[in-house]
C-alpha cells in the first residue's frame, strides 16, 4: 500500500518536477520538436526507471501514456492502441483548442548505435504512413504530427515526420 501511494505521488502533477516535464513533453510534441521530445524522454527515463524494466515495448508505452495522461484535459484527449486506417497506432494525443493531433509509434531496439535507432525511427514513421494511422484524425484536426520513438534500455531516439521528409529530399 505504501509503495502504491509513493508511485501515485511521484508520477502525478502533485510532483512539480514530474508535472513540468510532462507539460514540456506535451508542448514539444505539438510543436513537432523531436530534439526536445528526445531530451525530455531521455531525462525521464534516466531519472525514473530501472534498466530491469526495459525489456518490452509495453513498458515504454505505459510509461509515456502515464506521463502524457496527467497533462490531458480529459480522457478523450489521449488514445492508446486505437484502430485507425489499416492498423492501430500506439498512442495519440489531441488538443482541440489548437486543432492538432500527435500520433506516436513506439519500437524497441536491440542496438545501442544511434544510426541504427535513427533508421528504426524512420521505419516506425513509415508504418504510420503505410497503414494510414492518421485517417481518423484527418477530418477533425488541421495539424497532425507523427513521431517514431525507438527505445533502447534507458534511452530513446525520436524522429518527427518532417525530418524524414527532409532526409529523403
């Protein structure tokens, strides 16, 4: 019981540092700032998780869902494992006041090399595009950001769709 209460306090807006980082992450996602998103998530991973927790994508999925969940104005602003297009995305967050949505696809890497994880980010973004994960958002939002996020132990690599477009030009 005591452990459960400690976790609730640590991972809530009542913890000023956690709340600030969560809001910064949300803002950076909507801004499309992959560099900032990566820095925030990496700092959170280093500060709050154990390398023993990092074996499955589900762990990271739950972690990021929890982080963003405390920033959502309502449960309708966050969608997890939702069918859209020809598959299902990992996580999406919406902001009706700015008519924007963010779609995230998560992957786990078995490789510590940045170049490999960058390629895996591109593959995650390709999955979003190939499967039309943005289909459910196209009529309701003016802006749709797409992120591929690849985790390796207590680190991550992040790429936003516009970075992939620039690299292929």
